């Protein structure tokens, strides 16, 4: 049977060593980060506001990307009996102004070849997301 004092002492020694190593690693990372900021610069990020992005369908958002001055939202929708899925069924474009997303036409992705490839993808592959 192990001695409780010895077990407690071993635990304290190990905890102290790990805490010391963690503090050393934290100091080294902060030094490295400061050096990186001096060389490459630093743009601080902060949350300005939160808002909702609304769509025509109940959906699961997949990605929101900035293209020029607009944002393009891609999402997954379960349509049930609908046989043909079109670009407006899974994409929405927005302009961000006055701390809100304002709906825009999908001109940013309106390309005939893209629309054809998109339609074929949904027609032939059941699990398209």
C-alpha cells in the first residue's frame, strides 16, 4: 500500500513541474507572437455586431464568403418532392450595410456554364450538398 503523504508529495511535485513548464511555454509563445507582430504587423479583430441572415427556405448554412462588396451564402435545403434545384434554392447574396445584411440578386454567380453544371450535379448525384 502506498503512503498517502508520499503520493500527495509526488502529485504536488508533478503539478509544480507541469505548471512551471506551462508558464515557460506561455512566455515563449507570447515572445514569438510579439516578434511576429513586429515583422508582419497586427490587425486586431473584434466583434462589432451580430445580426441574422434570412433566407427564403428553412436551411442549414454551409458557408458565407465575401466576393467583392457582396457576401454569398451557400446552404443545404431539404425540398422533398421538388425535382429540380436551382441556384436561388441554395445560394443567397447579400450586401452588408448599416450593420445588417440586405438581400441582393444573385448576379455575382449568374453564369450559364455554372448554372448548367450546378443543375447536372443536383440531377445526377442524390447526396449533393
